[in-house]
């Protein structure tokens, strides 16, 4: 049976940097509040006419392919994680395929929000282990800034989210004990409405896009921050421990933890629970905010570029988000 491993990582973030102070000119917030409650100092916002969810992912994928020593014609499938596709349909995967000039391979989107990249990685892992494909591009990309309202009403969400993309090449290999060791995924729809963007909704008259909708606020994302926070810290830990137990490891065996970047306080909670030093836990939320499906591949790429990902390292990825969906991936690099 073949095994799978990540052989190349890349990321792309829009050039437009937006600081907390810039946001405080638009709404009732402060750099102090955002820094203290989230750890975010700045984020990237896309440039209309230049950046799209699919072309940002394609730029990240080109870097990942080059680092893997692969050409676009080597790719057998594209799995694209996003909650903000270019179009309602078709999905962003086929647009990325077109952008990369790859023809006729299967391309599809995964809609699992902040855990989207882990869900996509898990699917790639299974395709490779089954022998169906040998080389898969996995991407996570988001443009979220244009769904936020830069006002007092929208401030809780507007200060948190940012835009960006990350991608990796997953390849088949034969070396047992190396590469992706396990993937564990979970969902629970009980609290689906506690973190959501409701409109456009197929269950509403004219998809809810009727006069007065902007004023009602239902066109904006909503989050019950405190509830989401409580579940996030619980399920981050459960997912990591599940992966470690499954592979007969303990928390002290982990060399590098790359969590979804939701809030620096969540990352710090997990770090303390696992008794890990700060240098072994990747945190870049201060630069990008929460980039949802793109956050893990961006953080992973930066960690690799900074030389923090070393041969033989045991690496844990973990994510939690709207759904609720959560999970973990354990890797022996
Ligand atoms: O990636 C998917 C998963 N997402 C998460 O895991 C996020 C989880 N939740 C969080 O990260 C936090 O709950 C937030 C960062 C969203 C909010 O932090 P919080 O410490 O839970 O603040 P809060 O919502 O309880 O608000 C505290 C106060 C409120 O004022 P009062 O009622 O105490 O007077 C808010 O109105 O802060 C106020 N507030 C703000 N003040 C300045 C809310 N947003 C802002 C803002 N600037 N942007």
C-alpha cells in the first residue's frame, strides 16, 4: 500500500496590508482591543481586479509544485478548500485548474470552513493510499474582507478575518512511518448557526437577497464568539490527543504544532495544555488574522521557509471552525 507525504508547500498573500489602526478609523475599535483579544496586528485584503480566490491559490500552488520538483502535467487531482469561492458555482477548483493550464483531471471544492484544509488533506491522503492518484494539489484560499462590514455593527467579525492562500503537493511514496501518519475528522451541526454567513440562502425567497436585506444584517457573517471559543479549545485538544493516541505518541513527542490561526489566545491555551515551548508552536495570526482554510497552509509554508520544519519531525496540524467541524493530521516529516 502506498503512503502519502507533502513534498512541496507554497503560499500567496495579497500585497495590501491593513493595520488595526486603519480599522479603528472605520469603526469603534482600537489596536489595544484587537491585540489583547485576538493577537492580530494586521491582515491582508485582496485587490479587486488582481486577486481572486482561485488565482491566489494557483500562485501558491506554482510555488508548491516548484519546491516539489513537479510540473503541472504531473498533477492527478486538485482538492480546493474554501468558504469564499469565486462563484456560487462552479467551484474554485476548476478555475484554479484553468489558471494552471491543467486539463481533464478531477477538481473539486471542500466546504469545511476553518477545518477545510485538513479535510482536503485527508481526502488526498485516502486517494493516494487507495492507489487511485499519485500526485495531488491541495489548496486553501479565501477572500473574506469583502464580506465584512467596516462599521461598529460589524466590528466583532471585521477585525478578525483576512485574505490569503496556501497550497501543498501530496505525493505517493513507499517509506512506512514517513509522511501523513493519520487524519482524524469530526463534525457536529448542533451549533451550525453560531458561526455562519446565512445569505444567499437556497431556502429563502429570492435567496433572501430582497430589498432591505443590507440593513437587516443577514448578509453579514455572524459569530457567537464566546461559545465558539469554548468549543474551539475543547476540540483542538481532543483532536490532537486522538491523533497522538492513535499513533502511540504522547504530547511530549510533538516537535511542531501548526494550529489553525483563529485567535492567539486559543493557540496559547493549546500550547500551555501541551506544555510546549513557544518556538514549537507556529503562530502568525499577528500578520494575517484568521484566513480560514488558508491559515494552516500559510503557517506551514512560513514555518518551512524559516527552517522550523526539520527532517524526522513529528508535526501536528489541528483546526476547528464553523459547522462545527474540527480535526487533526499527524505527520512525520
Ligand atoms: O476560526 C473559526 C473559529 N473561531 C474562533 O475560534 C473565534 C473564537 N472567538 C474569539 O476569538 C473571541 O470570542 C472574539 C475575539 C471573537 C471576541 O473576544 P471576546 O473576548 O469573546 O469578546 P466579547 O465578544 O465578549 O466582547 C467583549 C466586549 C463587548 O463589549 P461589552 O459588552 O463588554 O461592553 C463587545 O461589544 O468587547 C466588545 N467588542 C469590541 N470592542 C472593540 C467586540 N468587538 C470589538 C471590537 N473592538 N472589534
